[in-house]
C-alpha cells in the first residue's frame, strides 16, 4: 500500500478556544484531562492534538 508523508499541517482555530483550554474550562477540556496534573494543558500543550 502506498504511503504519504505530511510535513506540515495548519489547523485554524479561534483564540478564545485556546484561552479557555489554558484556563482548564470544563466546557472545552475533556474531564479526564482536568483530573491530570501533568503536561498537556498548561501553555496550550495538548490543544492541537485534542
């Protein structure tokens, strides 16, 4: 089966949603992430994957 390499992907988002993520707003952040204290929410890390 042929494969493909994606070198760069740009996903547009609203700044307000990122700020809610950083503040751990429960309307944006899944509950399992709110219970976790490790990296993944602070400074927006994990936002893109979510």
